[in-house]
């Protein structure tokens, strides 16, 4: 089978290259798995950020609508105060 020591050298080099190819494939597989997991994690984070954004938008809309009511109520209170002050002036003149 082996005629010379050169045959043993070539067989050893071939076996080393084969093992190196196996380890490279194994390493590439793990790198791909890590990238896949990180992509899933980023999708989850993206979804959470989207949910937070929706909650902030809803809160902002409620505050804006509430602020519109507050200005109407403030105008009403101002008118009531004006009427009250006028009635006090009329009573003090009597």
C-alpha cells in the first residue's frame, strides 16, 4: 500500500486537509446559528419597540384630546369668574 515515505506524507496531508474542512464546516454552522439567533432577537426587540411606539402614540392622542377639553373648561371657568365678579360689582354698588 505505501511504497515510500512520500506516500505516507501525502496521506497525512490529505487527512489533515479533510479534518480542516470538517472543522471549517462546523465553525461556519455555528456562526450561522449565532447570526440566526441574533436576527430573531432583533425581530423581538423591533416588535417591542413598535409596541412601545403604539402605546406612546395612543397616550399622546389621549393627552391631546384631554388638552382640548381643558382649554374649553378653562374658558368656561373664566366666563363664570367674569360673571361672578360682575355680580359682586353690582351688589357692592347697591
